[in-house]
C-alpha cells in the first residue's frame, strides 16, 4: 500500500459550514461546539456527555475539517457498521475494518486509503493486537484517534475491554492527538481513563451536563405490572420502544403478551443464539414501531435515534444503569417517555445481588449506595429531574417534564407510622418480612402470630387506623429510603439500618407519599411529535421513508430521523431551497431524497428538478442560477426576439453561479461558453452576477 499524503497542513474547513452542508444541522447542540473546536485544534480531549448528547458528531465533524484520516476505536461491530452506513448516506467517505467484513468490503477500504479518499476508519480495539494494524495506520496518514465508549478502559466498569488498554500506546506510537468520549464515568473511571489513554497527562476535559430535557421521567409502584406495561405500550402504539426486564424468561413472556395485544414485539437476551440476537438487532434498526423486550444484554450498540419510549418492567440495578438505559430514548432530541416499575421484590432482588456478589466489601457498600440513589429517585417527593441531576453533581429547577411535576403527590408526615413499623421489626428480632410485620401492626391474630406470641407485643394492633394497602406502601417506601433492608442470609427478613435509628428515636422526621399506588391504566398524556393537524402529513412522510429504506436495505432513520420528518410536516417546504433549511437535510440527502419528500409535502407526486439546480438547493447560488436561467430564456431569440434560437445549458449556468465571474474574459474561461453564447448572454449574465455579489 502506498503511503498517504502528509497531513501536517492546518485544518481547511469551517466546522459550521460542514455541519450544515454534510449533516444538515444549522446549530450545534449545547456543549458540542467547544468540544469540536478542541478536537479540530489537535488537543488531547476527554468528553463526558450524556447518551443522546451528540458524541459521535464531536469526532465525525473534526475528521471532516482536519486533513488526513481519523481512526475511530469502537467496541461493537454492529455499531461501527451502522455509523459507516449513516456517514455514507451523508456523502462521507468512511469505512470499517472488522471481522464481519466481506473480502470486497475490506478491499474497498484499502482502495479508499490508497487513493487518499477515506476520512474515517472504524476499528475494534481487538484489532490493535496485530502489529500489521499499527503499520497500516502509520502508513495511512492517521492524524487523529477517536475513542468511543472510552469507559471500557476502566477495569472497575462492567463494560471493561482489555484491548482498550493498547490505545494509549497507539497514541504515543503514532504521535497524534486522541479524543475520548463516554457517557458513563464517575471520578474513579475518569482518573483511570486519563492514566491509561493519555499516560497521565491531563487532557482538555469537558463534563457536559447530564440533563436530557426531552425525556419524560416517571416511576410507578408495581400494581398488576404486566397490565401496566401493556397499557403504557398501547398508548404509544406504532412507536419504537424498549422494555427492560430483570430476567430472560420475562423478556419472552412480555414479548408474547405484547404480540397478543396487537403490537410488533420481539425478545432479546444473552441466552439466545448469536444469529437470533443479530436478527432482532437488524429488525429493530430497520422496522418502525417495533418493541424489544430485553435484558441489559441489549445495551451498547443501540444506535437508533428515534426510540420514542423506554419502560423498565423491573427496577434497574443502579442509578447509572437507569440513566444509561433511559438515555437510549429520544436520541434525536424529540420528545420521549420513560416508565420504571418497582416493588419490594425488586428491592430484595437488587440487595441480594449485591450482598451475594464476589466484590470486596467496600465495593458492595458503593453498590448499595448506588442502589440507594435509585430508590431515592423512585420514592422522590419532589421533581425527579432535580433529584437525578443532583446525583451527578448538577443543580436544576423543577423540570415540568416528570410525573411528579405533572401531578404533585399527596405528602404526609410519616414519622409515627414509620416508628411503629421499626418498633415491630425490633420487637420481633428483625427476623420477619413486611407481610408478617403488617399483620402485627393491623392486629390480625392468626395462628402464625399466636404461635410466636406476637399478639402479646406492645406494637400489636397499634396501626389499625392505617389500611393494609397503605402499610404495604409505607414498608416499600421505608425500603426505598434505606430505613429497612432485606437480609439475604435470612430469607429476606427485614433489618433496621443505621439510617433508621434517629427516626426511631424521634430525632428525625420522615415525609412519605400517601398511598402512591395508582391504577394500572394511569399514566402521563402521550406527547406527540407533531400537532393533530400535521399528523396525516407526518404519516405520509413516514410511509415514503419506509418505502425508500426498504428499497435501499437501510434502517429508516438513516434516510431521515423522526425529528426531521416532524419539521418537514410543520414547515411544509414548497421548494428544494426551503427543504434544505430543514434540520437533518444535508446536501447529499437533499440530492438523494429531496424530490421524493418534496412531492409528498406539496402533493405534486414525483417532483423533478434538473440535477444542476438541485446541486445548488439551499445555497445562495441557487437564487443566482434562477436569475441566470430566467435571463437565458428571455434572450433565447436575442434582444429583438427574432434571432436564431440559442440556449445556455443548465450545467453552464451552474458553473457561472458557482464561480461568479467578474469580467467577460473570466466568463469566457468557463467550459461551454463559446463566442456565440458569450456575445448573446455574456453582458446580461455579467450584470446579474455583479448585482448579486455587489
């Protein structure tokens, strides 16, 4: 392979112009611009951004602005292939070298490298084990390394990939800057990334805000949980969603229930054959409105931007896991919804998983702390987003986009009832679960209570005034606030934590929600992407997108994401120039699909526009082309209108519009502008160009 051209010249492209021309976006998302500029400037960069915050753009855009080749280290083949396909749809020269490549695909990548065309090369970290890979990258003229899912370098993380440890050495070998991106990194993981990727030299670090304001947050205590999931899905029928489950069996049973209810649904878990998992991944990427019931095995690599909702049929294991999983919804920035179901059995399961794990005691304590943070979010009495962001060290005002802001709960002073419950727990030697303790508190003198003498306790019957369902909610909230914990070694018997002692002594008050159990049919009003008036057009645009995607063998979102179609439906562009101003419509996609979608919006069917004019759509040169075209039609028979017919082809008009000649001599240099055309059209064209640029 021949060596690529030197790449030490300065960047030559303006990121704002590339953002609009290639990706079709007319403004950066919050925080993106400073990260992009840091990478373009060649600084070592570490960016921690929320899932859906636009991480990939922060290395793809600099790759197009900088000279030479950018290599992207990414953990999943499916994710790499999807990003390469999406980039090619946008007109970017990109490729991947993976174990899943065909010989033809690999040869195509090498040919593009040899020709100096390739701008982004995706590789898995495992490929770095080969000395040939390093030799290839050196000869290919790599001048930037981008690392996706950089937290995989951390040996503390559940996504740890040993081959990520080679990336720091690769950076030093190639002598190029490195930009690392992740959505999940506590202080411990951040420090490890700096050590392993940047050899301990502090990079320019950007800790982007964790807020995803487009995502509606909601929790609900379990109350006929299958019905709750089915009703949540029914209110969002036809929208793509994920239902996360704690067990493989539940993914299968819930998927069947959803299909029986008339939804398109399938299941996904780690026990499935690899081919079956890949089939589900492909369906989810390509089909509109599919629901996947999955364990957390359906995680990294979910790169579908128009997932409209995520439901948790069971409580996640930590607040980080919850945040990462809900973050897969609404990555296009359009409204998305979440619902998380939880109950005492979830709390027992998650506590037991921590206690019975093999981690050292300090790690178990940290894991209990993370679970406590999630349970605190579940049992929150104020804005959930405030609570969630405070965990990540951020302050926020009430969001008006969570279930608590929608319907503030009925709060009450629970100090006395909590003290009753704690007393019952202590007087029974912390040896029983919630149901037995409730029987004591409400004064139910059954055989089990009598046999143990618990009907003689001072706490027997002290809680008669509180209904049994409310006691169940109180015990669940006590577990949620970590006042009581289930003991894995004693079959889930509840024991009092240190946090509960000041409450029992009357030194600390407790506020709970009054009977927060809601009917399974309740839930937030579904937020539509478009108004009722624009919904029929949105449906027609989605139908056109589905047909084009099926014909091309692409996921629908790679044609246009939902948010772009929604903007089309609202703005109703009447020309390609107007279509070019829709966010997400870059130059290549405008050329490929603009006429098809314009025909749907205008109702004119297959709109046909000359390729020369289409290439100028959305640019100032388009208006200049139109003026030149009108002039050449007017002068086709000369000033008198009786001269021999002569026309100036659209291809020549495009060249004039793009080059904007300032003299007749400059105009004569344009191919095709011979003396007859120059004599007839030259002066008028020159005047139009002068007026346009003047």
